[in-house]
């Protein structure tokens, strides 16, 4: 790290010059004689550390400290005080000061504290930069989905993100509930505070409350020291409770009390802790059914279900498949330091025909597998997982139909044969369904949207029109 920038704020010239001499060669120094001049300097310049006298005419040190906390990147403040005002210095620490020094100064102590404050400032700025970069990933325009279903989700998210309302995300596993939860957090006023995520189904029931709310030393057999829980860590930020439908009843009752009061006690403790936390919960369970069965509290459900956002499965948003495939190809190639490769048309065709029951997560893993194991210039059907290869509209044809179609035909590529067969199957299904696309999709064992994609790809709309007019 280059020499830190240090601002000295003291109304006594002798003190300013003494501090300048002590820090010479260790810092880039600016010195001012008043709180007003310091605030002006801090508003226009970046400083790592500020040495601030507590007692000054006009704006004193405490007032400057409070006002400086509203700046975008305030420095680490070290308060300068006479021995008789140490209590005031401690009060300044509670307002966010890094440390305090009593006059006259010990030179070695001063240098050590300034160095530590500069390191803390640099680390905090690095953390802010990393948090900003992470936040950019979850800006609305970076959440992938141009389909009407996803655009509806993003419109709701954009409206609810700036608020403090509790949000309940529902949908099948792998639909991207955590991505949406992070989009809510990073597009909210809490974006600079912690975002803590916990999978309620992944923690043993007897440990879940301690994970969420912390515990005191000796609270149970293995509690050898105090532990801060996820709620305390998320203070002023957001906590994401994934798979909340798996939360045990006793913990549900504790969570309900926190949502109602904003207070809790650590396991085994008596101190009441107040918190300001926004809760975003998610589940792949049918909570209405869970309430009927008595495994989920109805009063907690109504507390969580202030804003409900259902996430569509991937099979209901085929328009997003191409975007997601391109995104994961680029992302996984970069992460694994592999050359960027694309899928062949027939591999893409098979991926478009597959229903992706594991949703976006399954698609991501399939693409990563293909990139790691594929050895050609392009990724082909054989690079896909077996269940993707073995599933598709081509399977609606029987072996007899396949052999009959191929008998006596002229040589053609496999891709041509597949398209010809799909064309025939779709036409037959549409005729059986009297050109009702939803019923035709059911006959073919696929969805209406995938059927529409196939029809557009194979130019079937014109053929259907000609058939209806008696052209076949």
C-alpha cells in the first residue's frame, strides 16, 4: 500500500506541526484548523485516516464525527483528547471512531495506531469494492430472463426491493430463488450491509436455532464460547432463509416472535438483542398443504407472505433457454479457464426439447459437464447428460416408424432425418388435435411452448395452413 492520506484537524498550530513531524515519511499529510475546514476537505478528497481534536471552537470533534459519517467513504477517525475528556472520547468511539489518543502523545503509540487505522481503511474500501462488484451481478438487467414470466417476476422485484417488506419466494428447486433474493438485497437501501443466506434444510434440527440466533457459552454441551448467530450478523441487512418449509415448529415460533418484535435472545442467554433485519424466505414446498397438515404455522406464513413471488420453472420459459445457455457457456469457460465452445445445432435442438425438471441449476450443471468432458471443437449431443440425450420429441416415434421412415430413402444426414421425422410427427399430432396446439403438445408429450418453437424452426405454420385449405 502507498503512503496513506492523513487529515490532521486541530485548532492549535503547535499540535498540527508536531503530528506532521511524527508522521513525516509515513503518510501524505493535510492539516486544517477547524471542523468546518475539515468537513470541506473530506467532502472533496479521499482520506484513509483523520486525526481529530475533540475540543475546538465552532464545530467540535463530536459534531464533525457525526456529520462525516454521512459521506460516501469517511476515513478512520482517531480522536485527540486531553486526559480530562477521556469519557467524551469513549462516546466518540460509540459513534464510530477507530481509537483515541490522549495528549501529550507517545510517538510510537501514535504511529502504530495510525498504521492500523490506515490498514483498516484500505481493507474496508477493498471490501466495499468487492461488494459493489457482487452487487452489479444482481442488477435487474443482469438477471437473465426475457420471457414474459420472468419479466413479470422482475417487475415485482423492482417494486418491492426498495421497501423493507418481507418477501416469500416460491417455486421448484433450481428455479433461481437465491438469485432473486440477492437481486432484492442489492437493489435495496441495504445493499451496503450484510446479505446472510441459510438453508434451513441443511442444518440439523437441534442446531438450527443456535445457527440463526447464536448461543452463549455453556448453553449446551459443545458451546465452548459465545457464538453470534445469522440474525445478529445480518443487522441492518438482509437474511435469506431458504427452504423455510423445512423449519421445525419450535424454531418457527421463535422466528415469528422476532418478526413481530424485532428482538431475540441467544440460546442460553438472557440479554434481549434488538435487530433491524429484512427477511426474504423461500420454499419449494406447498405451504398451504403444510399448514393443513400442521407442519407449518399459519401465523408465520401470513407474516412471511407479505409479498409472494412465484418463480416459473424453466419448462415454462423456453424463450430464456438460449440466453441461459450462452450465459453459462461464457461463465463456466471463464471459471474453468477453458476455451469458449458452442453447442452444435442438433445438441441445441435436443436441449430445447428437454423439459429440464431440475430447472436452471440442472442446465448449469449440464453445461459445465459438457465443457469439462467434451473434447471436440464444438459440443455435441454425446457431450450432454444421458437423460437429456434420451429425452426429446424424437422418442414419440416407435422403432417400427423409424425403420419404415428410413426404408428406401435416399442418403441424408442424421440431423435431416430427425427434422423430417419431427416435421411428420408434429403434422400428424396437429391433425389429430384439429390444429389445437395445446392438445397437440399433449399428444407429443411436450409443452405448448416447445411445440411452438419446433413449428417455427421447421416452418410448420405454413404447412398447417395449406393442410387446412385442402392442400394435402
